[in-house]
């Protein structure tokens, strides 16, 4: 009989692998700079929270909507996503992807493969949803401007 912990760990590893290999049209990454020009796959940015944040929305190749949040200086501090496929987290997280993977590897096998929260000092990633209904968010906790909280990333 297969070991349930091994099966759960194997399934979780497969999910993380799929998350990091999915495709996206995002050209920027956490900690990078939000492009100032709209493209064919992005909307023009809009200002939120009295100018504390800029929001740019794009749709990736898998038809998932990705919201990109940047400070008023242009530094990207968060992403949210919702759609039928997982976005390419390696592309979105950029230099924070390895930290995320390290945190994901330490998650206890609880049998819940559809929701996870990886909280590291430099990056926090929450992801979940049923098959073909992925939703999540990732942000840089130390980069949040005064008055901005994770609840502002929807």
C-alpha cells in the first residue's frame, strides 16, 4: 500500500511544478518596475488608494486575469490572479521564486492540495481554488507603502 505522506508530498510537488511552469504574458516581476505603456495584453494603469498604488491588469495566455500592483514610484509590490489556469509564478515572483519554493517545500503534508500559504520574510504567496478556478496573490510585505495592507490586493 502506498505511503499517504509520500503520495501527498508527491502531489504537492507536482502542483508547485505546474504553478512554476504555466505560461503568462507578464513582462515584469515582483520588485521590478511596472511598464508605463499599455500593450495589447494589458490595460492602462489606474491609481488606487489616493495615489499610494497603481494597478495594471493583464490577461495571460491561459486566460487568467492578473492584477499587478505598484507603488507610486513604479516598484511592483504585489500580484493577484484569478482564472482557469495558474499564472507562471516563476515569472511573476522573479528573484523571489526560490524563496517561495524553499517555503513551499517545508509545508506539512495536510492533504489539502488546492490551497496553500507560503509566508517568508521577503515574500508571501497565497494560492487556491478548485480545478480550472485558480485564484491567489503574492506580495512583498516589507515593500508595502504606509497605509497599504495585503487586504488591498484583490
